[in-house]
């Protein structure tokens, strides 16, 4: 079991999702599909899945790439010293209130500069083990995200961290049920999940 | 009322009509300047003598003082890689604004230390000094914008010295703009003198540390060498009239050396004849050279100001030459020393930051029961949203 790792601060938020920022030097921890948590109050946390990580350029970076032959000092300077935030887009998938996990959308979103943590193995087990995959519908309804890639990454992370093979089988079965009327999406999701089990 | 575009456009058309004639005139003066440069190239002693004579008539004369190198000398980039620790500092400031709700001023200095070849991230430093109440007054009244500029310049150089004191090997310390302290004309004279003494003390301490100090002037608009050529043109008996003689007006050193220097080359080093020359003497005497930091297709001539101790040490001059070219190459098609750009980026106070400082200051004063001013009616009116037009 590992403790929660702080991965950034909240930049902007809505009920259905939020965006967190961190510096490039903090980028080692978060990954696509990871479950993150924004603890708002003592007994209230919002959970989300990372659906996108992107780094904006700026005028200087654009100019530097035209020069080529960038020295390690200049590279480190731009990654570690300059204020170039990495933005992580997070899809809200549930919340926890007074110790009870819900896969519904939270009553209110996190606030600016709230600290965002990567969920510990215990958090992950608790969240994924609650209810019956209710949070999958948030993912499947989010048409602007790469649904199959996020699902595959998430399921792989649960598999690796919790070692719960039965959960993976049940999750796959649940997806087949949820997507029985959407054959194209089901096939791409199963294709991506095939990579997980490979 | 918006601009009276009719008047502006009429004037623009007039400007356009005269463009060809003006260009022909400028081309003639440029050819003349180039010809004079060739003609006087090796007569440096004679020209130096004429400049000294002209200076006696006009101490405010600002021009190049030739040394021993020919005027059109072009020195290649020194061979071999020169390794040195690099330092740069830049500053920004908020001048006191009597129209604002709170009267304050702020000087912000950004500095950076790069160790080329180390593979390490550079170290960056920021020092912010908030001036309030008594800090805002000099013996003659409230701090002017020029006085704040002086404080900023001194703060930059103090930071460079502080960083240089921690260095043991070769070190190059850069600032953006001229090396000499500006402000003699506008700022309070006593204030300027005090800061000048501090500046010279800092320079001497940097010299004692054997630091290669330079001021980098991008896109220089000055005509220092051209002005010396105008002195050359003037008969000896008429040098006292030099202030009114500008036969090469419009020709810049940047154009002149764009024709002389190939990519990577630097010009001869010149002494600086200016009103501040008596202030910088001995090893601190100000000198300069031009360098082409561009490439064969896009020449880019910049001026580099250095103290005499750098000029007298060929190793330091070569080191500076190499470092500037290396730093400019980092920036690709728009050559400018990377380290100076970063120092500027660190130092600059953004509008939002200025607003935050003001809000926090107002909040603290209110909380502590201090007297709060209010924005002037004039400023308040200026801040009103404009008409958005008919929708």
C-alpha cells in the first residue's frame, strides 16, 4: 500500500470535471486513467479519472525549437524553472462523504488551488470496490475523451495495484452489458481491453 | 473623440511621397560614412586627437574614441570552447503613482546563474523591494520615475556582485542595456552621485573578482562611430562648432558595421566619449565594441559595453565574444542572449501581480487602521469602461 501523492493544484472546475496544474518537474507521478482525489473538507472528497495531460508551449519554447541543439541546461531551465504548467484534465467519477463512496456526481466541485492527490492503493480499492461500476457511465458518456484508452488504462492500473483479477473480469462483463446497444464503441473498448489482458 | 484620421492619413501620404527622396539622401550619406570609415580606418591616433579637441569644446559630445585597432577591424570568434559561469540580472519597477489609492513603489530584480556544460538546471533568484512612506522621499521630494530606475539599476548590479562573490573560476556577468548608470540628466543630482559611487564600487569589486562584466545593447540606435567620423570631417579649426554639425545624420553604427562584420565577428574596441567619461576612469573607463550575432543571411549587429579591465585582458575579451555568440545561438532566428531573456522574464512585474500587491497593501492598511487614500477622480474616469458600440 502506498500513501497518496500530491500531484498538483486545481485550476478550474465544474461538477462533471476539473483541471489541475503542476510543474513539469512534478509530472512523474500522474498518468492517463489514474484515479485522483481532491479532499475538500474533512469528510468530503471528490474522485476523478485523468483523461488528458497536456503541456502548453509559449513564445520562448517555440523560438528555442527553431534553434535546435538545445543544451541540457536550457532544457532543465525550461522544465524546472520556468512557469510552464502541465494541465491534467480530470473527469469526475464520484465522491466520498462521511466515509461513504458514491459513484454519483458530487454535490459541489472542488475549489481553485485545492490540492489534488493521486489515489493510494487503499483509496483505489475502496473506490472501485464500492457499488457496482456505477462510475463507468460517466466515462462512457464523456464523448470528448478517448473512452477506450481511458478505460483500458484505468482497468490496467486497478489490475496492477489491487491484483484483483476477479474485479477485472467483472468490469469487462459490465462494459459489455453497458455497451450492448453500441457495437462500434464496444468493439473499440474490448480491443483496448485486449491490450490489458495481453 | 477618436483620431482625426483625415489629418493622419494626409500626413502619411506626404511621408510616402517623400520616401524615395529621403532614401536616396540616406544612401548618399551611408556611402559617405562607409568611405570615411575606410579613409580613417588606420588614422586612429589622428582621429583620437580630433575627438579629444572636440570634447574640449563640447564635453557633452557622445562618440567613439578610437584605440589602436583599425576602425574597420573585424575579429573572428575565438577558436575553442570557452567555459565560464554565467550570471545575468535584470530589473523592473513600479513608480509611485499619485493617482493610485496607495502611494508605494516597488523594485524587482531577477537574476539567473547558468553553469554551461554542467547539465544542471540554472538557479534563479528574485528580490522584491517594496518602498512605502519615508522610503518614497528623497531630500528634494517624492521619488521620481527616474530615481526609481536608478534604484533598480543599482539593485541589479548589487545582485550580480552578490552572486559573483560565490564564484571561483571564470565568470561572465551580463546586464541588458548600457553599462554606465543612466539618469544624470533627469534624476536628482545628489541621488545620482550617490548611486554612481555605489555603481563604481560594485564595478571595482567585480574587477577584483576578475569577473568579465558587460552591458548588452540590442538593436543599438546610437551613432557613436558615425559621430566620430563627423568629427573627422570637421576641420580642426571648426571643432568647437561640432555640436551643430551632423552631415551623416540618419546613418547608424548598426548599419555601418552591418557592412563590415560577418557573422560571429566583432569590431574594434572603442573608448566611450560621453558626458559621464570623467566619472568612469582608470580600469572602470567605459569601452564598447560591435558584434554580429546573426548569421550569413540575417546579420544582427549589437553593441557591447565593457569596462577597461575587460578590454585589457584578451582572454576576457575572447571569453565574452564566445559566450555572447553561444548565448545568442540558443535563441535561434532572433538572436539575443538566452540568459538575459531569462533574467528579464524573472524580473518583470506583470499587471496582475501589481494589482495583487496593491490589493494586499490596501487590505493590510485597512486592517491595521492606517489611513487609506482613494484613486484620483481623473484615474477613476480613465478606468471607466468604454462604449462598446452599437449592437
